[in-house]
């Protein structure tokens, strides 16, 4: 068996320990004679799995008691619609557009009401985070929306926007559990788990209880109403049970690693190795304004598309997978999520240094 260094933006690298454990439990989960994939989501065994996963997540993020944790399907993209359907009482919301994912969410919200774009960084290919300290927040906005870490462009809000008292909703897909957060500052924070937590096919939405009501937009399907899932403890219908099980193992792994403060420190050290190299390199350069750089997604270019392609190919041959940038921006992108070991980043930088000598 040989494993590559996988820099994919998602689905992405998972902790090897977790994969090994899952492999060991595949045929016979803890003496019950079947795999987690095969068991009823109403069984005692699975009840234990989902409850433990939620408890560990609450512990990791220090989630206050007045927040619900929902394990939902439809990915992060489904939240783009679910959020306005459930929250747009006045049919007004303010969106800060810092990349393709925020833009998609903003466009989706326009189906349900007035979705105002109150700030954007599109003028410079989303390479920075706009100043959000004094934005023209709509007096009747039901919420203010951000994408906290922009997976494609590699920017991150280092400070949350001043929402002037309005509910903050954040897509944290690609920075989920990468550092401690103060959950009480958000009305909703949600993320597709396939970036930094688990397998594809699930989104975790952490929602303040007062935002979970029956007062949703007319025509909202039962399955897209937060209250349906909150009342049923994420078991209204069959959930993505195997995904919940793997996520639960990742939560335990994160706790074992020392929790989110320790993970943040580790992530900062890892990102620094790559950013320091990009800052001194004569061939490669980062594309993001330094103060807004993400710890998770690191885009870079040589400035020459042919050279970029040569690099991606040679890197792949050397065991560094998925370094090609998003199809909308080109260049390269190294996603260095929680489960990417520091050795992977060091090995990548060594490879880049050699490539630079040979091609500079
Ligand atoms: C990947 C991604 C999405 C889309 O996730 P799906 O689960 O595929 O719908 C949304 N937002 C961000 C920030 C992402 O990185």
C-alpha cells in the first residue's frame, strides 16, 4: 500500500488513523456482526454513534446549549436555499460576496427575496477580503451572509463583519474545525464535511434555537425546514449514517490531537512553511493579499500557464496529487486541511524548490 500526499480541496485527505480504524470495524462493528453501513439508523448501536458524534462536536467547538446541531444531506449547496427559506421573514438579506460559493449563495437567495450584495472583492479576482467594519447593512435584513473561508481563492475572514446587530450566517465548509470559534457570534454556521471533516454527502449546520421555527416561507418542503430535523435529532429520515460515523471518529481524533487550539497552532505552522517559501520564491508566488491568507487553501502561480501545467504534472508523478487550481482560476492550489501532515507540506516545498532550480 502506498498513500500519496493529497492536496485536494474536497473531498479531501482524512486522518490515516481514522481510515484504519474504520477498516478494522468494516465487517463487524464492535461485535454486532455487521458494518455501520448495514445497520438501522433507529438501532441502539447507531443512536450511540450519532449522539457521541454530536457530543464530541459540541465539546470541540464549545457549542452553547441554545444551539442545535443538525446533520443534513444535500451538501453545503442545499443550505444556499434552506437558509433564505427558513430565515427570510422580511424577504431581505445582505450578502458579502468574496468568491464563487458566496456568489452562488447570493444568487440562490434572490429566488426568495431581496438579496443585497453589500460588499464584494470581485474587482480583484476575489484575492482579498473587503473591509467589513462599516457596511450599509439593510435595516430590515433578516441576516448577513458570508463565506468565511473561500476555498477557491484562498482568502479567509480574520475578523467577522460588523453586522450591526443582524444575525450572522456563515458558510465555514473549508475552515470547519481548523481553529476555535466563538459560536455565539453566529446565528448559523454550516459546512459541507467533505472539506475538512469527513466523506462527501453531508453538511453540518449549527443553528441558534430562536432561528428554528415553523414560520418559514410558503411552500418550503418539509425536508428543507430546519425544524423538521431539529425536532427529530437529525433522524427525521434516514441520515447519511456512515458519514456521521466517520465524522465522529474525526472529532475524536481532533480531541486526541489536543482540540482546536492545538490544531490551529499546527495549521499555522504548516501554512507558514508554504507561505514563507512562496514569499521568497523566484518562480512561484501566492495570489492572495497576505493579511487575508487562508490557513487551509493556498493558491499560487508561476505566471506562465505552460509552466503551471508542467509543475502540476511533475508534482503528480512525484506523489503530490490534486495541485491543479480550480478550473475558474487556473494555476495551482494546495489544500492543507487538518489531516494533511506537516511532512506533506515540507515535502511539497522541497519539491517546489527543486523544480524552481531546474526551471527558474
Ligand atoms: C465545496 C464548498 C461548497 C459546496 O459544497 P457541496 O457540499 O458540494 O454543496 C460550498 N461552500 C464552500 C465554501 C465550499 O468550499
